[in-house]
C-alpha cells in the first residue's frame, strides 16, 4: 500500500525538535517559524509537556466519555482561568474542523435554523459544514455543497446587517485572525457590530480561534482586542502543542441536553494531560506576554521593509505580502538559511513560530530575511 498523494512534500525529514528548532535526518538544524501550521505553542519537546504525557500514559491513556474523567474538569477550570471565560462551558473534541463542526451544529440546535454566514478568504476546516463555509470552492466537494451558507466581504457591516435581516441565520462565523486568508485581522468595530447584530437577530456569534487563539495574538484570544464575548469559541492547534485536541467554549446562557454533542476520543486522558501541560507552561513562562512583546518587535521592524506590499497580523501571527510570488524566497529561507516559514497563496509568507520565540531568534530571522529578500 502507498500513501494517498494529496500533499506536495519538501525533500526534508525532521527527526527531532527542541524549543524553536527542528533537526532533520542529516543532523541539520532549522529555526522553526511556522510551528506546523501554528500548532506548536509552548515549543517542541518541552520537558514539562513530555513529563505530563509520559506520566499519564503509565496510568491510563484512554477510556470512553461514559465514565467520570476528573482531568476534563481540571482542564475546563484552568482554561477558564487563563482565558477569562471561567463562566463558559467546554466541549472537548479532537481537531479544529471538528470544533467548528460542533459549533455550527450547536448553533443550529439552539436556533432551529441552518443558514451560516461566513467571510471571504475564510478557512474553517475540511469536514462537512466546516468546509462548506470555507471560502475555497476547490476543496468543497458536491456532498459538502448542500449547506445553506452565505459568504460576505470581511469587515462589511452593511452586508452583514442585510444578511441577518432575513431572520434565517443560525450563526455568524469569523476567525479571530484569518490564517489561510493571509493573517487578515477583522476590524474591532466590525466585530463589535457583528456581536450586536447577532444579539438583535437571534443568531449565534461564533469566533474561530483555532489558529489565532491560545496566546498567539498577544492576548489569549484575538477577539479580546475588540472587547467582545462571543456565544461560541472554537479552539484547537496550539491547545495540545501537537497532540490532537480541539474544543468548543460555550456561553453560559446556552444550555446542553444529553446526547446533543458527542465524541469517542475527545477529552481522553492523554489529550487532557497535553492540554493541561500547555496551559501550565503558558502561565509559568508568560508566553502570552512573550507573544505580544516579540511579535510587536517583529511587526514594528517589518513595517518599514520596502519590498513588502503589506504587513498584517498581531503577536506571533504575521503575514508578509509581497508584490511578487514568494515561492523562491521561501525555498531559499528553508534550504539555504535553514528557516521554516509558511505561505498563503502565491504572495504571502506567514510567520507562526512557537510562543517561546526569543528576541535573539526574532532578530536572527529579521537579519536573514532582509538579506535574502534584497537579493531576490
């Protein structure tokens, strides 16, 4: 049997990693400024993370959600404390797509409606409803293309108001910062208006913080810059630092019933151990504050770089848009300078490092980036 060939792969095989660095099978070390799609939050192979999971595995790794698991309660409490959403409830699942799928299902249950409003350049996952509200027709199969959804321009309050005026919308779904969309940041005034309009119309307001959450923006959630409190928040990626974990945070006015949502693997012992380790490390090492400081330094320095068309983002979620394609630049950074970065489309480099990134590592990137870019 061979692998189903859906990923274009670089000729590079990581075999170990530590902090913000990855080492390949030849012993070459790379500075990781991509974190595997913003997944690595507390750094590769953090000792406390390894210890937490190892200790748990020696006790029990998995059992079903039909029995008590105090670790889930502990995780919900810790997440509530650090995020500022202690009065919300937590449903645990396995991935970002699954988190959004459950968030949309919850909204439909609670409102009795099925229309979803999402926005241009959005990405919410590859499962049924999540991919249907993703703005990329290429990955929407015919079986997905049956959902009732509307895709609007981001930051267009009038368009949103018109869409909600029909009274048929179950939920409005927006990313705290668009990831695949190239680190586009919703305007605070737009998020505030969207929150108000949803309340007025009875639609649920869902914030997809799968990539932008867990401290990456310099606050625990990116939408907190706008001072709003959504009905539902979806999380994943940095939540488990590489262990498959996802979750849905649900406002206290929305009540569950038994069987409403469900999962086999979500919230298992190992997932909880990984997630608790992440939160403990974030708190102990003040990683949200570090993301704000180091990310702010990068954004300030990059803003004056002449070859860039636009610099977008917050904290350690940064998009660098060029006038010309970036494929050669990215390859040179990776193979010549040993620095991992990400891309969006053909013209945007994305910077999504572990939240442990130091000022020295950020400076190394800037110096290298300036030198390589000027010679393009």
